[in-house]
């Protein structure tokens, strides 16, 4: 690790001077554009999967390590949920999925409708309204509405993929282009796991799913890493192995074209990867690049793609005016975690208890890195508690937008921490809620964590390959779990009874903030500085 000290120049910044820090201009200077923004959103990448977070990782991730050294790395960052779809909803809206009144669903087949309601503010729409050109590329997975020949909405399922009436279903009524994005090239579900295997470009299906996909047509590295490639219906020419190369190319095309045609306007690009979701299918150029097997090669591919993105931004001469955020949607997959521990002595969960689907830390503590040269001081290591939902309020602050009370109700502004002006001993978040696979809640207050359920909230540790990771219950009669993460980061000692007063207060707080009409963020949020105008009407 590197120094956690914050430069004196950053500590001396005050709100009146933040315009100069953020946009590199004096308060009296002429207006200029807002920064470009890129988010790289990884899939099933655990806290221990990057070498900057895990010094004992079985491989190196040099470009992401570089990105962290040149910006800020959060060590207490979390996904809103421990599975894909609800976390993606949290990224896009700043809301926990419980605000929808719906369950924690991982969409499969032609299932929907979208978690994002019509008119609900998304990061794409917020930035678009402020003059940004917005694009999303890769995995979407927040639900889509598909119709059959009779005009009725279809549900998920293998057979229903063949019942889609593409003329009636497109342009999609709740796809990215109806939720704040000017351009999009997406897959509806997990790109290599969950049929429907089709590409959707700007609300239109590129080619219908007309071919039967058989998993044995794909490589099976090590005889097991093809695990969780579901058979179903696919479009002709659909890519499994080179999925992320395609998503990267589409992202770069969007950025390059925008810089060519409208260089005076900012852009926002969301690159939503499939790495490191199952199945593990590294592109051919990355096979054997690490000593940590197919998954090591897979994560290394992600690292290289981030590096290529960083290089492209520099080549376009927009490096200093581009904020890049890297994050993951939840912890590492169960079998991946087990196999990497057994075969390569690599802990994808970074030493924490649990993994994907679990309410324990390994299920939702994830990497979070931000880089903005000249604005975010280099070499910062922050222990501020943060959540993916915070991206919305943070970007609102970056662009000087006052987030409405009804939007991003679980989103806190982390920009002061990124800029190095927030005292590490002064938490931005007084509390944080997460949800596990079964929709059960966990709440944090400082170092204390309460899980409003027994067990993991996700995986079954009583049998099979996860049995070896089961820990003895120290309070077997307790209806929930209370841990002091400062003293017990592995969540071994349940203090449900011994800290009853603290637990009861946390239970009351949790109850007051959950439910469709609840919120965790304060009202009346304001950006920390007003940016130069874009010259918009």
C-alpha cells in the first residue's frame, strides 16, 4: 500500500475555491466545459481480486493498480446488493432496490419490466440534461419489457425467448435510450450466462434469437471454468469469448466519435463488463498471461482493457478533464472463490467472510477506485464508508447539480473525500443499508454491522463445496447478527445479545429507513461547488 496522507494543498481547499480545483479555472475566468465521465462497472469482482487491494493476489493488475495510485482507492466500499440486477439499479438511480417495492431479482430470459420506472431520474438522464452525450455499453440487466404476438408482456424463461414479437417489442419501451442514454449497445441479461443472448443497439434488437446455444460449443478451460453457461436461444454471430473486447470497442467508438464531432461538449460513458462473471472465458490473447489459471487470465483481461481505456483518453488529450470510476456489482462467485482458493491460493473475497449472494462482507465489499488527474489528489487511500448508490450524488456534485429529494434517496456525495478535503475521521455516511440475495437487510453504523437475518442471507453453507467455510455460531438462538467490524472483520463473534441496546437501536433505524417510501440520504443535498456554465439555455 502507499501513503494515506492527504496533500496540504488539498486540505486547504475551501468551498469558495472548489471551482478552481474541479475545473482548473479561476472563479473569474470564462466558462468552460464540465469534465468527461467514464464508469467501468465490473461483474462479480471481489475485494481481493485486484493486487492493489490484495498484496497476496495470485496475479497482478498493474493498470488498475496504477489507476488507484493516481487517484483514490476506497477500502470500505460496498455494492447495494449481493447480486447483479439490484446493484445495477442502485448504480443507475442511487436507490436501493427495496424502493421499487419489488424483490431482489436477477433477470433471465425476456423478463421485466425494468426496475427503473418511467420518469425516474438516472445518472444518464441527469448528465444528459446538463449537456452530456451519454452512452452505455455491455451488460444492462435491470429488466426489459418484451411482448408476444398477442401484444401481452412475456415473462422470463427458456421457452418464452421464442415467443418474442420483435416488431411489437422494439424500440424497447424501457431500454437505456428511454432511461437517459443517447447511445447504447447492450445485452439484456448476463452476456454469457443467461439467455436471451441478443445484442440491443439503441433500443433495437440487432438480430433475433433464432439459434439454439449449446454450452459444449464453448471452451472448457481446466474442465470446470465453463460452469454456469446456460443453454438457450441466441442471435447468429453472438460472441461469448470476446464479449468484453466487443463492449470495449463500442465504448471507444462512442468516445472517439463524440470527440470528433462535438469536442466542446462533455460525454458520459458506462462500460459494463461481463468479467469476472461465470463462465470464465478469457479472450485468446489473454490465455496463459498469468500463473493463476483461466480466472486469473480473465481478471487480467479486464485490467488490460482498463489500461487501454486510460491510454485512449491520454491519446485523445482529455486525460486531465476526465473522471474515471471503477467499481463492481457484488462479491465473487461461489465456485470461483472456492476454486481460486484451492487451486491458486487466491482469496477473491479478500479475507472477508462470505461471497456473492451473502450478506456478510465478502458478498458486498468491493473495489472502488476514482481517478481525475489534477482534481483528485494522487495516492489517497480512504476508509470512508461508501456504496455504489453514492455515484449519483457524487456526480451531481461534480456537475454542480442540486439532486432533488425524490431522486437518489440512498445516495451520498463522496466528492469531498475524493478531492481530499474530507477529514477521514469525519464520516460522510452515518449509516448504510445493503441487501442480500434473498432481499434481507444489513445495516452499518460506523464499525458496527447488524444483519437482520440468520445465516448468510444467500448461500447454503451446510453442504457441498461451501461446507468447508462454515463457522460455528456463537449465538445460535439469535434472530439476527451483530458484529463489531473493527475488532472482528471476519464476522465471527455474534454480539446480538451482549450488545442488545445497540442492536435494538440499529433495528429501529433499519425499520425506519426501509420500505418503498424510505430513504437513507438526507434531504436538501447541494453540490459542493457551482461549476462553470455549459452555455445551455
